[in-house]
């Protein structure tokens, strides 16, 4: 039975969650389900230098910036993490995350292991989760079933996936995506448990300890 959150009360301070995993493990589906189920949990909107695609909305899909502006933000140490992917630059801005967390909203990032390492160094309280496949063989089969990559690209993805999986030991929580429904429940349970920690519920402590 899924967690009953119909009378959920947000924490005094939100959390920053980082979800990572190798390509093909299904983390995007897990993240989408968590965002749909847990109140006051939002997805981080990244800044990017690439041009908007048809239908994308400024501030909803991405914050679109110029190369010069991105460089300026890097110089100001404004990013929790940033990277260049296929010639375009992407990054998570620190200030919107800090503002959300301060008002009791939690923020979820879906980023790769390099980005997760950057976030850990710049936001020590970040809660990191790594999604694992049942096995390397199952992961390779999942990538093959997509049928969208040329053989050489597929081989590169599998090699990269192996490298990413080797980083799982540096994450706070591990979720094995063997059965999707169970993995969704487990990931959401981790998020809810973190948001119920005493340190995020000072108002509850005061209510029941002050005469």
C-alpha cells in the first residue's frame, strides 16, 4: 500500500535530494512518480545555454541564458553543479534551491554522478540516492531494447553505465529497481523519512516540549 500523504504537513526546512544512476536504470520514472506523490516536492529547473525547443517555457523547462551569462554565473560560484553536455552547458543555480528549502519546499535533482559529487561538496546537507539495476546484464539488455542507438553508441553507453555504477558507494541511499512499483515505494519512503527527521521539524518539538 502506498504511503498515505493526504494530510501531509511540510517540514520547517525542506531538503535537497539528488537522484542519480546509470542510463537505463529507470530513475526518470522513479523521479516522476515521487514528484507526483509527495507534496511540496519540486523538480529543480536547470539553467542552460542551449536554445529553447518548441514548446519549452522559460522558467518551467529551463532558465535559458547566454554563454556570457553562464560564464558570469560560474565566476560568481552561483551553481551547485554544472557541466557541458553535447556542446551545451547546464547547471543548477544555488539561490532558487536555497529559497525553496528555506520556505519548507524540498527540491529534487536528477543528475549524473559527476554532478552529484559537485552538489555534495557545495551543499553538505544534500541527501543523495543512487538507483541500481538488478544486474549489469539486465541493464545492458534494457539499453539494447531501446533500439535508439547505433551499435557503437550503445557500447559506449554500456561502458559509461559501468563507470557510473562503480560510484554507488558514495551515495547515502541505494534503491534497486528490480520491480518498478516496489522501487517507487522505496524511493518515496526514503524521501518522506528524511522530511520527518527531528531537525526539520523544530516547530513540532516546540509544540510538545514547551509548557
